[in-house]
C-alpha cells in the first residue's frame, strides 16, 4: 500500500464528539494528536460546530475515518457471472430456509472482506479496508460476521471456535482506559490502544458506552450460540468496570481531552435504547427514566416519528435495523416500520430509492450521518462535526439489505435488487451510492457484517438471533 494519510473521525451518535487524529504512513500507521477526527462516526464528544447553540461537551458514538487510499479499494471481480453460477463449493448450509444463488453470491463477497481484513495475531478485523484500527462497535461486527458464517455453513465450527477463542483472549487482555473500560480505538495489529493519549498511562482518551453496549449484545449472542464460551465472556464482563458506563439509569461515556476528563451522558433516541440492551443483559439497570422528556413528534413523508431534541441528535436507520435483526422489533421504542415507511413513500411518490444510514465514505469527510431528520430538516447528511455534506450518500447497502430481510413487499425486493446490482463488480460489498449515482467504495466491516447477519436472520425465517 502506498503511503497515505489516514484521518480518524470520532463517531457521534449518542451525545459526544471524539477528538480527531491524523494517522500517517502506510508502514507505521502511527496516530498523531491533531484535531477531533476519527474513522468512526461520533457517538462520542460533540464539538461546538455540531451544536452551534451550546459549547457544552456531550457524547455520541465513535468513528474512525481515515482518508481512503484508492489502491486499497480496488476490488473489481474478473468474472462475476462465473461466481454467480457457482454451486456454493459443495458446502451444505446449516439453514432452516435455503438461500438463493444471489444470497450466496452476496455472502461470498462479504466473506471475502473478513478473510482479507482479519489479523491472525490478535483475532481482530480492520474496521475499514487498509486501516488497521478498530473500536468495540466494530469488534462486535466481527464477532457477528464470524457467527453468521458458521451458521450459514460457509466456515466450519472448528475454525469459528479457534477465531473466537483468539478474539475473546484479546478482549480480556486489552489495556483499559484508566484500568476501567476499553479505549475507543485499538490497533488491530497489536491490540494496543491507538488514537490520542494511547501511549500514556491512561491508555487512550476515553470510552464509548454505545460501542461497549453493542459489543455486549454480541457477547451475549455468542454465549447463546456457543455455551462453552460463557466462562470467557463472564471473565471479560467482570474484569471491565461496566458500572462506570451506567449512571442514573442511562449510559455515560468518557472523553479525555486538553488535560481534562469529561464524564457525560451518551446516546440519543434509537442508538441509546439499542446499546442499553447489552447492559441490561449483563444485569445493569438502564431504564432510561427521563428519555421521553427529550422526545417530540415530527412528520416525515406523512409519517410521525419521535425525534430527540437534545444536541447532535443523529437519527439514522441503523439502530432500528440492528435491533430488529439481533433481538427483535417489538420494543415500544423501535419504530422500524415507520422508518421503513418513510423510505417507501419517498420511492413511490418521488421515484427516489434511498436508505439513510451512518457510513464510512471514500471521500472527505470520510464518514457521514445520513439522517432521516436533523435539526428541523428531513433527509439531511452531515459530517461528524455537523457540516452539511455535498453529494451525500443516499443509499446504504447495509441498511437497505437489512430492510430487505425484515420486510416482504415490492419495495423490499427493489432494495435487495439494488444492493445486488451495486455489489456485482466488487470483491466485497461496497458501502453505498451517492446522490449523483456514484459508488461509495469505502469497503468496511459494518457493511459486510450486516450482509452476513441479515442472511443468517433470513435463513432462520426472520427469527431474531438472540432468541436461540
């Protein structure tokens, strides 16, 4: 890989903006402190630019966003039709509902991402192709993909157990921020903290409760699928001071910046409830007693949806799709049907096929929150710092594919076909499409994980994965 500067954009999603880093050189990929940026979208500490009405720091989810080297993203298949016609390599699928040839094609492409970006030294996966860093959110995506590949019969159980053994061992050995909880970002090569202050006794610049909550969801699903790992999961959860991430019935994150540590509430409507489920499964009280005080109803494409009125209220489809597939859509907060409806109405009435989600980008600002609603405006795409994005991504392959397995109608079939068409000329699944119809080729772990997880869910006849 040629030398390339890599940016780190902290993900916002909960209520806090992460600091930004500039990562340099393909050889070392060392992180130098600079601004508040990172290739993960910020569900962490929010900058004043993202919330012009106040300068108080809040927390959201992380984001690692390196500048993407076009050389590392070249994945054109030489003969996709041949792949399409293959017979799944004589592997018997462990599924209740057989997958189609096109399902298998997409599964094979997603599998390629994990084969190419797996680090056998640590059992971790690169969050974005060519970017050797990860977060707890992305590690959850790696575990999810590994379990899905096993369930679909693409990878055998012995290989799955060996990989997960190494991943769990690495999670147990991670140097923790202030000996409390995992830092927001780690090197996939060494499993050491990366980002600002990673070489200090603090072991980084803080932690994201939203990221950790997602990881807990998948550690729970892991021990359901593999009871032999229960003791390992328990050891990790007992070593980590998870109680630090819960305060007054809601989630809190930490950001250490400019010599000061900030402990702030983290999470907004959707992301907050989704991640809280992970802590609930590990016996923490995350009842979110005051959440309704911050919600108001707005109308989007003729459908009413609850919007968080606090600062940086990123509102994408992601947490609703993830929750529906992973543990079910019947919680009162999960408005997946309404979110699907607004996309369908836009398609029927305007002829615009869309799927709005958070995603990595192959251009500046390298990560985007493509919001259903943001500060009074529907269908608004912004950077982690809150800047409006020109020529935004309007179609997310991961969320569109999630919709396609949750719902069954003409629109869901159209979404499926669009994902298939977008993916035919790449070795793994690209991220999505921009407003000008250009392809977003920021190949990343969350997109390819969602394809595999959604296919697992589909093969189970729509039974959520945490239900055994």
